[in-house]
C-alpha cells in the first residue's frame, strides 16, 4: 500500500462520501453538500488518503473559538475567523479494509501539524464513548459531555492541548 496524504479537492467528494457511508450509520453521516463545504472552506486544514486513486480515509477540520463542539459547529460558516483558537475535527474515518494500519493516526498527526503551524491552542473533537480510548491513546483528554445531539448520540468533548 502506498498511501498519499493530501488536501481534499472537489474531485474527491464522491470518494469522501463513500468513506462516510461505509463507516457511519445513516443518521450520523455528513452529506455531499457538507463535503463540498469542507473542500471549499477548510481544505487547507483537512486531508484525504489516496491509495491508488481510491479515497481510503479522511479527516475534516475547522477552526473554532469553542472548547467543546455543539450542533452549530458542524453547520455554521466554516470559514476560519481571526479569533479562532482551536482546530476541531469534524470527522475522521478510514474505509474498513484499510483500518488497523495506522492511517487514522497519520491523519490526526497531519491535522495537529496544521494546528501547530497556525499557532492554535488545542486540537478538539467530539466522539462517542467507545472511541474515547482511541483518542486517549493519541493524547486527547476527556473534557466533558458535549451539547451536540447529532444522530441522537451521546457525544463527549475531548481536547489535546498543543501549548
Ligand atoms: C476510528 C477509526 C478512524 C480508526 O482508524 P484506523 O486507521 O483503524 O486507526 P489506527 O490504525 O490509526 O489505530 C490507532 C490505534 O487505535 C486503536 N483503535 C482503532 N480503532 C479503535 C476503536 N474503535 N476503539 C479503540 N481503539 C481503537 C488501534 O487498535 C490502534 O492501536 P495500536 O496502535 O495499539 O494498534 C476507524 O476505525 C473508523 O473509521 N471507524 C468508523 C468511523 C468512526 O467511528 N470514526 C470516528 C468518529 S468519532
């Protein structure tokens, strides 16, 4: 396998949607328009993994001044603001056939590098309880329950301080 990590382009939207639909239940999926928004607004802080022309995984990020995400964070204007202090992971997924090979860890490293280059304070995300150990392994700490009700799931806000 020769994974190439690069910023997403409009030509990748179908592949990103395929990863999303392969990894999440219907009520917790981002849709095509969401990925177009990611490409148009936050491509510079997001990544896809290209394996021989197939999108094998992706991380979608935005900047925010919040320390824990809420519903609006996923939909409100994604364009970065000068007052934003944190880089938030809106979505992270790897196609099942590529899981367990360290690809998600590589995506997190790339997002973290962008956050550090941009002088941001923390990397943050919301996750469901079963993934808390995965993110703890990467250095995140559990902050508190999130107000997000996306997909009618209980979300937990996690943070990795960068400075
Ligand atoms: C979670 C996910 C992104 C991990 O991708 P991946 O490429 O398999 O992750 P990695 O190979 O980088 O795993 C890194 C470590 O975390 C562990 N890990 C992976 N998934 C895990 C999980 N669901 N729970 C606990 N630990 C997990 C791996 O065993 C590995 O540990 P190791 O280094 O000791 O072997 C992937 O399983 C996925 O897309 N799941 C469905 C979508 C999802 O839940 N995304 C997260 C939304 S909050």
